[in-house]
């Protein structure tokens, strides 16, 4: 028995199951990553399909029975067995096309019918599941008849004379296990049969194996020492940060960052694996709070009046695309889990707490109360609730609504803190309105099967917005670098934020291309890629030396432009070397990068909200692949 497996390392369990049944798995000798996200199938590359068709043609010459079931949601089933292949099969061969409902994998299949092409019988029924009831009833009745025959001394004519036809004295252990009472005597439970299989005794371990296990075991002292060393390093780092902190605000920001990171870790660890994609989508939408950075740096009247202000407008516009589109994509993903029997939803009622939150802040602001920090706290808690809500199906839609509340409150508090002029407020409103409309339009038109790659595309916008904001912040703060020693920290954070944003931007675009089929899903193994990546990393790290030592504006902007380009190239080389089947995990890691970029903006602008949300999203990345993919 042979089985052709269209799969990769992630199908190892299926291969083992085939082998246990005596099958011989046949794999295509082409390196390929063809799995999509969240269980979606994805079309293979051209090279893989060509090699696969050659293997199919060869197998058709030898096999007698062929069963095919390859489907891609939302598309016609791919043709795997051509007419020429069918005509090379042996006389009397049978093909079962389980994909007939979607057009069939076999070119000669007639969907819905039992047909014959040449000398090969084709089973193309499209209602095979509904035929299982008849098969199950037949199997059950056959078992009952066989049981009665086993009890009866007349194995052939037991049904002709029911009276005194059963002889329990000659019953074997199968029939004995079915008898509860005979002649008024209780026979239950039946004794164990004599031929009960006994498990084979465990194979004794060799001396070499025992020595190897003994060496691999970690002593309690060493384990405790390792743990104590880790805590020592962590607490020592905190002391160092406290000594080198330029001001009390920095220490407060580090505290907020650490606590938010811990909350993010514990929140994401409990997420249901099926909700991994919606979780990534809602965190991506929340990371659109990079708009706060853009709004904080905007200036001028109806139009920006400097290069820094122009970059800030672009950052706010791009972030708005991400916010509006991200929340709509999350809603469309959650709608995929909706069943006709589910109770009706009244999501519009969530406008009530949103109105109280944002409207109440507006009233307090008009009354002379400056409560922006409390609004930031409320927005941060809503974002925590958004991540926690996406942990289960029952609270997922609430989580999406909480995310919207958090973002709305954060933007409202930013505008209240800035108190822009009517002309500048018009500029801000126009940038966010146009961006939000574009995001809603894109998300509304996208097909269900393309939602995962759209999340990757939105990730790239977060990275680009972070780069623009960091560069604009450098332009604005440059006059203070020579006179304010604390500004050096801002300078460093701007460099790091630019690097992280560049990697996120280009890496997310490559992930989008592979998931969308624009780029080849197979890993791109560039010659000397490890040396190339190491060189890019070394150049990016080395660029901070002239950036910090030379106080000139030209050098600073050149270094920021250089690290932007280097990080963008690095994002491409790192992501392109990973196969399409692993893109969901890559997107998760890139989502984490976008969170760290948001954190950088929080430190740049001394904004607690950005630090909290950035730490939440950043800490979610390292643990989402573990909690949602491997568990």
C-alpha cells in the first residue's frame, strides 16, 4: 500500500500514522513550504507541482486504487491526476475523488456520478458523508447477526426456530462477555480470557545509556545556582538603570514598561490556539497607536511647515490605516467562527462605555481638569482587556471592542494634552480621517482567505510609522542635544526605534508577498546569507558610534538614514530565508517588533500609554508561537 503525501515537516504525525498502517509514504523531493495560516491550504510553487505531477504519473502505472482529497478553501480543487495518467492505469482500477464537490482532483471525474473512463471506474459522489449513515447501519446490523450466529448451535438456520436454539454451554469468551444472566443465575462480570495480550517487558538500558542520562541530569545545586544567577543579573540591571537614569520620569517609564511586559506575557499565554490570528490582528490594530507619536510632532496650520512635521503627518496617516483596517479585519476573522445557532449580537451597546470614557474626558477638559494620565491608564487597561478577551471564543468580540475603546481614549487624551489650534486640529483630523477611510476600504474588500496576509501588510505600516516618527523626533529634538545631557537618551532611543521599525517594515512586506503568492513560498537560500546578515547587524550597531560622537545634524541624519536602509535589507534577508508555511510564526515575531518600536516612541515622547501598549504587544510576540502554535 502506498500513500502520496503532499506535506512537510508539520505533517510528521500523519506520516507516522501512515507507516503504522503499513503504508509507504512517497514525498516529493523538492524543498517547499506550502501551508497557509490557521489551517488554510496554500498552492504549491511551480517547481513543486512539476515534480509532484511526475511522481503521480509514475505511480498511476502501478496502483489499482487511487483516492484523492486536495482542497483549497474558496477555490476550485487543483487537478492532480490528468486524463493521460488515468489512461495509463491498469484495467479495472478504481479512483475515488473526494474533492468532486469542488470540481475534483482527477480530470476525468464526473462530479456527483459513478462513471467509467476507458477501463477505470470513477467514484465522483458529492454526498459521501450522507451515505455514511447507511454504511454504519449495515455494519452494526452485520455485527449483531454475527453475534447471534456465534451463540446459536445452528450457524446457518438459527432464525428458523427460535425455541431452544441457543446453547450457552458452548459459548466462547466473546459470547461469554455478552451474557449477564443464565437460568436465573448472575454471570456478570465475565472472567478474563486466557489469551489476554501482555505488554512486552521494557528493554533494559545499556551501561552507556545509563551513563549518558547521568551526565545529562542537572544537579539540584547547579539548577538553583542558575536560577539565582539569573535573578542576580536582573536585579543588578535594575540597579544600574536606576543609577544611570537621567531623571525620575525615565525610572517611572521603566517601571511601567516592566509591569506591562509581565502582564502581556501572562495574558497571551492563555490564548486559545484557534484565536491566534485574530489576536495578532487586534494587537496590530492597537499598535496603530503610533498615531499618537505622529500627532504629538505635527505642527503648522492647515498644512505642515517643516520636514519633521511632514513626516509626522505621514506617520499619523499610516497609523490610521492600520487602526481602522486592523479592527475590521479582526471582526471579519471572528465572524468566521460564528454559527447560525449563535444568539444575536448587540455590539452597538459598546458605544455607551466608549461615549462615557471619551465624552467624560472632554467635559473634564473643558472644566479645567487635566486628567490625561488617568485616561492613558484607562486606555492601557482597555488594551490589556483586548488581549485577554481574545483568549476565548466567548469573550473575543468584547476584546475587539475594548481595543477600539483603548485606542479612541488614547487619541482623545493626546489631542486634549496637545490642545492644538483649530487649523492644526483640522490638519490632524484630515490625516486620520483619510487614513481610516483607506483602511476600512481595504479591509472591507479583502477576501476571507486573504485576511492573514493583510495582517502582515498592516504590520509593515506600523514599522514604517515608527521609522518616520523616530526620524521626526530627532529633527525636533536636535537643538537640545548639545545643551541637555538627558537628551542623549532620546537620541539613542530614536536610533533603536528606527532600526526596529525598518526590520518590521520590510520583513512584514516579504511575509505578505509569500502568503499572497506574489513571492515564491520556498525559502530563499542566498549564498553566504549568514555572513551577510552578520555584516548588516554589525554595520547597524557600528553606525551608532558616529551617531553619538559627532554632534552635527548632517551626521545624525545620515546615520539614521543608513540604519533605516540596513534594517530594511536585513528584514528582507531574514524573512525571505523562511518558508511560507512558517510565515504565521514570522508575523507573530514581527508583531512583537512593532510593539518594541511602539515602546521606543513611548520613551521618546515620555508617554505612558505608548510604553504600556508597546510592552504588551512586544512581550506577546516571543510567547505567542509557543502558546498558540506548539501547544
